[in-house]
């Protein structure tokens, strides 16, 4: 009976860090620097970045590479508008019920 208690204790200790969630690979500042470089190329224009659509059935969602590279947003059906003149990013997020 005592072995079962120790085994359960070790299992809890090993699985506990999994509930903390994944650590981000990139910082907010890194995404901002990427957008700043893009603003230099579109000084008098705009860029519209489309995020990936919500997958059908039971397919795991994966964000569009370019959209994630500049925004860091991993939510489906988003659109980012980057205004080169104002150097401002506007993120459009759908209202999911």
C-alpha cells in the first residue's frame, strides 16, 4: 500500500508542470520588431494579413505562418491590418459564441 502512495505522489509531481501551459517561444517585443521592419517596407501603404480559418471536423488548428510571424496570435479567423503611414497595427478578432 505504501508503494502505491509513493507512485501516486511521483505521478502528480511529474504531471503538475504540464498544467502550467506552454511557454511562448517569442516575446511581445520580438513581434513588435518584426512589424517595425515591415513598416519600413510599406511606409506609404498598408498590409493585410489573414489568419487561418477555423478547421472543420476534428482537425487541430494551426495558424498561418506569416500571420503568426508578425502578430503572435494563434486564434482562428483573425485579420491584421498594418498601416505603414501611421505605423499602427489593428487586429480584427471574430466574435465566437
